[in-house]
């Protein structure tokens, strides 16, 4: 059984152990929320009454590093908000909100489209006050949420990552995975991940299935199981398999391919003619943010600023930014053939996660039983 007190303690633990990002600072005793905000505003930094402490969710690994090393100092400078993050997978964030909806362990979550749909239906997140976000005006129009939630914060694309020493011709179709000449070189990733589920749904659609029927994808994978040399638990573990030479081709996030290539590893990106599979992520306020709506909105607005979004798209992160005024690094044109958000979305397919969510748990169990064994 999940203990609500555990999650209340999680928030206190983050605050109490000083896991705040950006410039170091001292907690001001047990001051009230308004008093604390006033003290922070007087101590320096922008933001007026929005300044103070905030606890947010991040994703483990690369995203958490981005939040801590790049984005938190920018938010602090622009708003006076001191950011602390709990690195959790999206479904873990939703689970914690469900366990303690009236006293959530964080004020702002970062969720993919699928988990956003669940959180919205459960009443765990709330509409975004766009009138409190000057930077929302610079967000790419296709990244604006038509349900009134916060805009997309960044996006990723599922592509083919491959070893050019083993594949002389750049693959331009998912069909390359079914080439009989590929022997023990294929890597896959669990459907617990957005990457794994996105790949399976897209594969099903290309073989006559849909977001509500991915049996064609399972049937296809059964044909090539003998050539699958690794099924990773998460995208990070998939990269480890590639770096260790255990796999030579796999569905990967575009930014992971670009990161490994920038580090000198033998990897290239194959872009399926059927399109990149886009995954989008947004920052949303929980329904009862302890820091208050104004501070949570100011945090999200700062994360959408040009300076913050330049960090999002820059080396070594290479995410697709939301702010349309941000220039893409030249690596995007060289490796991916895109130089703007519009270029990326023109090559991308988005999925119907509301439909996917209805059967995703059952599909994960089937994948674990039949493929990830």
C-alpha cells in the first residue's frame, strides 16, 4: 500500500536536505509562504512576490542534468525562484499525485502526452494561466495545448540509430529491421518507456494496425526475435548496449543519436520515409501547488524563455525546443535535415495517446511476456 505520509515526507526531505539547484542559499526558518517570497525578492533576483522555493519533477538522467546545470540558474536569475527537483519517470509522478492529491510532493510536473492525458482526466493537473506567461507568445503554434494546459516544453523524435560500420547504406524504413541479413544486431526497448510504446504503435500502423490494435507489431517482432540481441529496460540502457557493441541498430531518440555522434561514437541517424515519431513533453501545474499558482506559472514561463530554450536545444541535450525564436545548432541540419521546429514537425507523426492509454498496460504485460524474456 502506498503511504501518503511517505510522499509528504518526500517533499519535506527535498526541501530539508538542500537539494536546491542554481546558486546556493539558506532556508529562512519556518517563514510563511508570503513572507518567504518577500525575503527572497529582497535578497536579489527577479520575480517580486513570485520569488521563493518551488519543488518540481524532472526525468532521471539527461533531463535532470539539464534542469540542474542549465535551467535552474536561468529560472533563479529571471524570477528569484529557487528550484528543487525530484527525478521521476512520468508514470511515477502521476502515481505520487494520485497518492497525495491534496498535498502533492511537487508543484509542477513534466509529463509526456500520454501521462498528461491520464493526469488531466484524474484532476491532478490544472489549466495554465497563459495571461501570466509572456513567453507563451513565442511558443510554436503546434505546441499550444487546445485543452488549456501549458504549452509543450520540448519534443523528441523516434528514429533509427545505426552503426555505419555495419550498414553502408543509410536505412530509410523500419523494414530494415526485418532484413534477413541482419543477424543478432537489433536492439529494442521496453514498452514501459514512451520510446518503446511509440515504436510499437508506429510499427503496428505501418502493418495495418492502429492506436487501438498493435497486434500486427507483436506478430512482426515474433518473426525477428532470433535477430534481437537485447531488449533494454529503458532508453539509457539501450544506449549502453549500443556503446558496448552488443547491438548495431535500434529505434532511438533523435537526441541520443546526436549526443553519441557528438562524442565521437560510430553512430548515424536513419530517418524512415514514413516519418519520425514525435513525443512531446509539457510542464504543468498540479491541482494544489504548495508554492501557489503564481510562482508555478512564473517557473513554467521562465522555462519557455529564449535563454532556457537555447539550453534545451543545445549540445549535449539536442531536444526540440518550444520557443520559435530559438536558433537550432548546425548539427540538426547536418544529421537530421531540420533547422526549425516547423521542419521537425513536418517530418513527424504524432500518436493518439488517449486511445493508446486504454490498452497500454495490457500491451506492456504482453511485451514483457513475449518479447522481453
